[in-house]
C-alpha cells in the first residue's frame, strides 16, 4: 500500500476508537457526536514516531501564548486565496456541503446519488445532510480504510433516517460496482486525489462511465499544476507537493481525457477556497462524463 494510504488507514483506527468512546460514553445525538469528535480532531495531530507502524495522536501545543484565543486555539493562521496572502481566524470553517448544494441548484442538476471518494469518515457527507441535501438523494462514501467506514456506520446508527452508506473504494484498484443502479451521479473529492501521487486514467474513466449522467467536482490543492498565474504562494504549494509526494498529474490527466473526448472539463477555478494550511488553498475542477 502506498505511503499516504497507509498513513490514513492507520490513523482511522485511532479515530474509530475515539468515536466509539463518544458513542459508548452515552452520546445519542448525531450532530453532537460529530461535533465532539471534530473538537478532538482540531486539538490532536497525527504523528509518526519512527515511520509506519508507530502512528499516534498528540495534543497540539502552540508556542506563543499571546496569539491564542482564550480557548487555547491560535488566533490566526496564514493562507492564500486567488494569489493573495491572507490571515484567517482559526474558527473559519469550510462549507463544502453548501457549495455542492448551491452548485446543483445553480446548474439545475438533478442527481439521484452523491458520492465522495476518499471520504474519510464522511465529514462532508454529514455536512451535506445537515445543510438539507434532499432525503431521496443517496449519499455514498467510497473509502479505502475499513475503520473510517466503520466510523461512518457508527455515526449513522445514531440517526436511522440518514441516507449515508459507506463502501470500499481504492484509487489504485478502482471498483464502482456499488453504483450499479445509479442514473445520475455527482462525485466529489476533497483532499483525496492529492494523496495519490500519479492518478491512473482508469480511475477517472471508471467514474466517467459509472452512470448515464456523471459530474465530478474535485476540491484539491492542485493550483500549482496550472502554469498560468504562478505567483509565489502557488510555487510554494508546488514545492511542498513535490517533497511530500503529493499528486502531480490531476490537471494534465483531465486535460488529456478531455482532448480525447472521453470527458468534458467544464471549469477550472484556481485557489478559490481557503484552508487553514497556507499550502493547501483549494482549486476546484469540474468535469462531466456519462455513458448515456
Ligand atoms: C485527508 S483525508 C480526506 C478525507 C475527506 N475527504 C475529508 O476531506 O475529510 C484522505 C483520505 O484519503 C483516503 N485514502 C488514502 N489512500 C486512498 C486510496 N488509495 N483510495 C481511496 N482512498 C484513499 C484516506 O484513507 C483518507 O480517508
């Protein structure tokens, strides 16, 4: 298994233990259980001691006491947006659920299924649900880590009405058989492809041919792969992606498939969503596929 996949699969074992502790400790409300877990996530950081096999979570310690909220969180974190350096309060939150629902409405798109690939424990699927994703739209997590999928299931057990299910999915051996009965699907990925150093054509082609109508939105820190507008911050993102072994080919692969008429790239929006990590400003790439 590739290094980054290993890192997350191992980490999700610790996360599952934490979620079980919350639920077995008596929390019965899904929204509260998720927020309690996210509070723990915010204050703990994954770390290897001596490489694979020794991963653990440490409580985050911050150096400068005067730049703290009274809550113990750093006041500001630096990041960039559209090429501009900016400071962001640590309490900012990403609203991908809202973004996706706004996009569907704006485009007048009716889908029966929304799939997040490499969904982790399903943070953004729950976000979609809480933001009012219609209850007849199936929300599906495709995730390689069985522990991360178990977290999704433990949380879903708290609310039987929730339309989220989790399925095994590995970008290195892509299989989307769980979408057999789907007509119109929206895929999305968030900080997922970034951990696959070289994405294979097969993965995108399987997605493109998985239903009659297919859209995909990638939310990935790949602005550095777009040569136009390489300001300093984007260059820095490229340098970090290089030494950390992050994805290098998402944009060229999509362009290649677009030029072969196998998919249609609908838009590329560089560095338009901020992240608390300055090298993780998110670019959005949208493409269309479909077998019918
Ligand atoms: C940074 S997390 C992002 C999780 C989720 N998308 C989010 O934003 O909260 C990266 C995820 O990619 C998953 N992953 C790593 N390698 C993978 C692979 N080969 N196939 C599918 N998922 C993979 C990890 O298990 C982890 O859940």
